[in-house]
């Protein structure tokens, strides 16, 4: 009896060890089927995939529905001006507007137009119509780089022209693609020949190589996020002295290590990266990168793009191994008799399908509870985002007033003003890094709140430094509600800037130079003048 008991005890111990060992192993997820489509790997047409993948095609086409049911409290594919807190979208939260966007980006094309995007299938159509590109001239004012995340044709053009494509004229490519058939679609994420997930983006391939991430060893789960990182990232246009002109580069190397390839995607790490890689000539910022110089504070500024991947990858879900596709492309069943399980290719907020997204992991919680947890984070973040925005405006205004100050100045006036300008730049970067990221903090709540706290600290510090520079002479001009001291610019466009009279509407717009008067040269992909 004793020997039998000992035998079963040992057997149980061995079984337990095997069980624990199995739990400790990293297991790969389901293996995706490999297809032989008969298509070439360089296929760029979206319709080429319709007949072979009808279930996926059906959900992909839903991205074309202008359906306001897709709105959430803080977003959705409805093209409304994000600074407009007077005329918000028909459904959605009017608090989602940020009224100072045109002020903070004054002098930069984003001040002309910044609409909420309609989504992947409208990418070409919307960039053709945006006021950020100069449609009143044969020169767009921005390079062909801007096509990189809008069309499936970009890799074709890169193979044809090489790295010189980035600095080519944007307008020259308007007629070289179909607005729907070449908009962001199948071949951007899949190899058309076998439908394996792939990285088609030249900038992302090079960025991963620089930070030591071996793409050849990437798991399928890695790829279900990395395909999104082709576009949903921060990047900048490279200056010619550093390599091919206007080439998009991801600023991820500052802080990256072999064991932490994404250790340099923190907003502070990227800010430090931008203290190089540029051509700024201003004292104390020599060689720094800047997107433009703000006309009011004379500060070399940074414009954040859309760093969803950077927020997400080190956030609670990214760190836990959740992929972008788990939440934004939840599995669905096809309508055919086989009811095949496929990824939903209508990219939407997980809040619109909590049963199919959040509850796949959080099974013990109700949909109502899970939605409220998301909104709890977003409300807190948005409140601090607006505070950071207001402080950034006050910082610019303080430097403007100090620049014009004719009274007694601090003996260290010049040094104080230089430091104030860096604080303006630093504070607005931290605000914009959150503002441009489309989860309103949910991808990484801790990082987001820390980033906004730093933004407020730097911007408040800029105003204080400017006051010190004037021996607090400008103090009275900065007292009170900033929205009364500096009214939000709710309407501004290229056409408005063509009329010198419009520049007199706001104190801040008097610092702009009138644009040459001109009629439209481009309407969508049609040239109106020869």
C-alpha cells in the first residue's frame, strides 16, 4: 500500500512538473492558412482580391459606409474639424473638440485643415481634397512622401524611382492611381501571392532594422500589430544632409537596446532624438530638428503625427501580448453556409463590438462595465489634454509679449528667452503627442497622463521664464482666462490667408505673411488649369 501511494505521489509530481513546464512555454497562436492566389506579390489593386476572399471583402467594403453609428464618445469616421467646438458632429461628444489647434499650428499646413479621418478606404480621396496640400499651385508645398500611408502604389513608385521618390512633387502622382482601388487595402498588409502578413513599408523595415528587431523572426502575433505600425506611428521628413531628402524616418533609436527594441518610443526619448537630425540655426538649438517655426513665439516647433503604435506597444495591452487586430479587427463569422471565422476588415473602435473584443479576455465583466472603464480613462485624459492645450497657448503668448517688451529687462533676458522657447517647444510636443494619438489615452493611460503632466510643467515654465525675462513686466497681460486673452481661431484656410484683411482678424494672425492670390489648380485628381 505504501509503495502504491509513493508511486502515485511520484506520478502526480511528474505530471505537475510537465503541466508547469507547458504553461511556461510560449505557444504560437493559430497558424494562418497559406494561399496560392495566382496574384503577383506586387499587385496593388484592391478589387483583385474580391472574388477569392468574399467574406473579407464584404467587411472591407463596410468602411465605405458613412454611418454615424460608428461614432464613439471621442471619435469615429466622420470628417469634422477637430478644432470646432461650436459645430460638433451630429453624434458624438462636443467636448471632443480642441479649439486651439489652429493657434498652436499657426504657420504650418495643419492650421489650414485638420479633420477627423474617415478611414482607410477614403485615404486617397481625403488627401486629394485636404487644404494642407496646396491645391492653388502646381507645387503642393509638401513632398510625395505624403502618399506613403495613403496608397498601395507607394512601394511600386519606390521600386521605380528609388529613394528620390520621397522628395518628388506630390501633385505629379494625383492621376497615377484610383481613389478607391488603390486606397489602403489588401496588399498593404498581405503578400498578394500567398496572403501572408508582410511589411510593405520601406520606413518601417528600416526602423526595425535600426532598433535591432529581426523581422524574419517576428511571430504571427507580432505581425498583427506591426502591419498597423506601417502608418500609425510618429515620423519625420529627413533633411538632405542626413540622407535621401524628405524620406520618412521613425525616431525610435534613442533608448532602444537589443533586448528592448521599442525602448525608444517614449515621447521624452523621441524629444531627445529631435535634439539632432535637423538644420535649426537658432542659438542653443543648432542642428535640432523642427517641422516649422511658429510665427508668434519664433520657436522651432515639432508636429506629432499619429503615434498609436508607440503608445500601445508598451501599454497594458501591448505588453500583455494583445495585438492591434485583436481589438480593431475582431473575428467574425462569414454569411456563407460554412460560417467561416475571419478577421473583420472594417476597422472600428472595439467599443462598438465589446462582446467580440473586450469580453474575449474580460469574460467576467459586463459590456457596460467595460465601456465605462474606457470612458473613465478617456474623460480624465481629455480634461488634462485641454488644460495642457491652454497652457501651451499661454506659453506662446508669454514669449510673444516678452519679445515685444520695451521696458526694463532682466540682465539674463536673452538666456531666459532661449530657455522659454525650448520650454514652449517641449510643452507643445508633449501635448501634441497625446492629441495626435487616437485612443484618447486608452492605449497607455499611465504614459498618457505622465506625458500631459510634463506638457503642463514645461508650458507653465515657459510663461514663467518669459515673465522673469521682463522682470514680470508682462505679468498683468497674462492674467485671467487665456481664451479671452487669446481667442481660439476657429476658421482659417489658404484662401483666407490670401486676403491681407483676414490677417487683421486676430492678433496672432498679424504675424503671418499673406499668400499669393490664386484660383484652384486641382480639384481632387483633376487639374483645372493647364
